[in-house]
C-alpha cells in the first residue's frame, strides 16, 4: 500500500511563497505521475500541477508562471514551489500519486491560506 506524507502548507501574505513536499513510500513499482490538486470550500477538487517520471509537467492555467512542480525520483518525493501567491490560491492541497499497477493514492491534504 502506498503512503504519502505531505508537508509545507501554512499561512502567507499575498505575494509570498510556500513550498509543498510529498514523499511516497510503500511500493516496489514506479511512481508514474505525481502531482498536486487543490480544493477550496464549496468547490470541486482541481488539478494544480503534475509531473511524470520522465519529468514532463502539466499546469493549471491559473498557476502557470507562478508555481513550479519538480520531483526527486531517488527520494520518491514531489515538490510544489508556489510563488506570487494570491488569496484565490487558498485551499486544501492534496498530493496525488499514480503508481504503475495500483490505484491512485491521495494524501490527507495540507492547508494553504493566503491573506490579502
């Protein structure tokens, strides 16, 4: 069973930065795609960014140019560097990992709050 440990959320002023981390463990198979979703109160969970094992990335239009996703395959860890944060980025951020041959796994979520 895949386990995910998230860290890095918090409270920041608009224009500030935060870095989220998510470490995966518990599988002998490759962690194919790793990414982050967010969910604001009353809204659906949406993709923020993901990255596959080759390093190919995908971003939501709302974060392009501000957020950068990266991964360290040796550590099975995915990072989300969030710069120029806006109040509308406030949400619960969930790590998501797709493992070859297994169901996708979700983290418990880490809160990001951006004050204006």
